[in-house]
C-alpha cells in the first residue's frame, strides 16, 4: 500500500514513520510512505528565498489558504507514478469533513492501493482543489488542529495496519 502525504512540513511527519511498527513495515517494503514537500511545487515569492504556497482565498474571506497551483502540480506528479489510478483516492483534512471511522479504514484498505493526502495549513486549502481534483474532505474529530499532518498520520496508521497480514489479529482488534 502506498501513502502519499503532501505537506509544507515534511520533517514533522518523517520521524513518525521511521519508528515502531510502521517503521518496520516500511523497512520491509510492506507499506510505502511518500512525503511530498509542497514547497517544491510552488513558485518563488519574489526576492525572498522561499516558495509561496499560500494566498488569500480566491472568493474572498479572512486569512490565507494553501494555493491550488502547487497542490495540482504535486498531485499530477504523484498520479503519473501510480500504476493503477482506479485504485487511488485523494483526501484532504477539514473539521467540516466526513468523520473518519474504522469502517472507512477497512474499506480503504480493501479498495485502494494508493491514498494521496493533502495536509492543509493556515485557514485550509483553496476550495477549488476539492472541485478540480475530486478530493474527499475527511475529519478525524470535531476539533480544529493547526494542520493536516496529524490527521494524515492517523489515516496511514489506521489503514496500513489493516492492509497486510504483518500485524497480528490482536493489533487489528485492539483499541487505544
């Protein structure tokens, strides 16, 4: 199973997947976690030495949202490497999204080979991303976080443990 996480803070995610059971599964190539730095798909912000991934909301409103252009570029690059696009899913995280459940984790583990996740920041992701890329909005709970990295790690953890037989039955039925 392949998980692709698009983030502006890839280093915040990497260490989680290099340790414990998921780290061993990755090492044995039972799962693949591809962490994509969105900044690599953004244009330079002028004289500064950083790539701009945020902008004002397209339709107006307060705060900043993640721009559509770098997200589309990142997803197109990921999709170009996916062997079976019909068995892939794109999600992004929002407190207003559909509640992520164990049933969804089970269904996704059976149905998909690749899950692409957009870990939003700021006030969220440009609303056009959802329409243009047919992205499903997911929530891991009725609360607001500072970004989508934690929800992405939750989804990978929940789905990966169901995809392969590398975990015992105890792990598949245990609760935390």
